[in-house]
C-alpha cells in the first residue's frame, strides 16, 4: 500500500477513536437506568397535536 493512504486516512481513524473515547467517558455505552421509559406511548396523542403536524407539512399556496 502507498503511504498516501495512511496520511489521508490517519486523521479519520484518530477522530473515530477519540469520539469513542469521549462517548465512553460520558457514559453513552452504560446500561440504561430504570428511570427512563422503555417504550414511547403514542396513545395519549391529542387531536390538536395531529393538526399541528398537518399544518407543518401542508402549506397553503
């Protein structure tokens, strides 16, 4: 392999491992606590929220 591949690719490999280091240090890979809900409840969505979403995606000309 050519040395140019190492020169170009090394900063990306270093940045990847640096990001993993900080994510691990901040606790991104820890098991989730029981304080957080396991799944999202969509049953409590009101009609007004549905209208807000429709107004966002449907624009008038």
